[in-house]
C-alpha cells in the first residue's frame, strides 16, 4: 500500500483534480518513492471514491511525466535520471531566457517593468519570493517547494500566456521531483537551499538581463551539481560534491532545488 499521509474521503465535485493534486504532493514530499507501485483500487480505497476519477487522475499524472502506467500492474512513480534533469534544465533555461528578453528589451511595451500592470505583478511575485526565501533559509523544503512553485508560476503569468506558464510549471514540478529525494538525504538544509528569489525579481525590475541570466545560470549549475553529486550521475545514491568547478554560487545558496 502506498505511503499516503492524507486521510478521509474526498467529497467535492473536482475529484479528478483533487486526487491528482494530492498524489502530486505526495511525490513532491517524498512520501511516494521513485519506482513505487500502486493500483487504481488502492487509491480509490484510500480516498473512499470510485475508480473512475482515480483512473483519470492517474492518467493525468502520467501525461505530466510523474507516473508510469503499466497495463498489468497499475502505476508507478517515474524514476528520473540525471540526463532527464539536464534536459529539463536546458528546456527551462531556453524558455526563461526568451521571457527575460521580452520583459527587459523594451520592444514589448505591455511587458515593460515600469508599466503599471507589470510593476504590480512583479511586486506580488517578489512577496512570494520573500516567503520562499524564508523557507529556504530555515531548511523547510516542503514549504519551500510550495512557495517556489507559486513564485515561478506567478512570474510566468506576468506574460499573460497560459500555455507558457503551464509548460514552465510542469517542468518545475518535474525538476523538484528529481531532487526532492536527494535533498532529504542531507541532515540539515538550513541555509543550504537557493534563496535568491527576490534578487531575480529585482534584476528583472531594473531590466538587468545579464544579472537575471547569471542568477538563473548559477541556480541551474548548483541544482545539477547537487543531483550529480548525490547520485554519482544517476539518481538516488552517492555523496554530495558541491558546485562544479568554475561555477559561482547564487546569493544565499550552496545547494539548490
């Protein structure tokens, strides 16, 4: 039986989404381990619901790359490799770099940081970043994941393109799933998690594209170093080795999600 912490029946009409969200949170929290298997019936029994919304939720999570479907054995939590992680970082970086250019080059007036709507949105994103920073500095990885996901989703929504926002959110969920198990191998995360959210917003607010790119590049380099160090290039084993040679740490960080 999977290691679910949530109890009680799910009763609202959006069963499919609620179950998908609950299971995604279990994976992000590390309570559902990579490779762990379960069936539709087990999930339905856990939440006291019928099989149909459970099956739909599991299919949704499979489409998002978090679960693998096995026709004869049910579902299992997807096991990512370090190569998967590198690919995610590359895809994320290409998209984010394009966003930064659009936000800071001044050619798209409705995306200029001094435009009232954008300025207000960035101020809201910064507040979310402050919450993420507090969680990071305290080493509260579960709290950090929630705020970090919201921070990047809200930053993406500044551009008013829901497809772009959803794409980046899915990538960020996947990258968190890749590293959450490795982070939990470390005994004390206080002061060791990325805490430069507000630095990034400030750089974008000042149209400092170079600074924004440097922050994200350092963020990605340390995240990759963490995964490769803890796993020896795979996933799930090996000691932490710290940042790669020649990489500069992001402000407030020596390991990253």
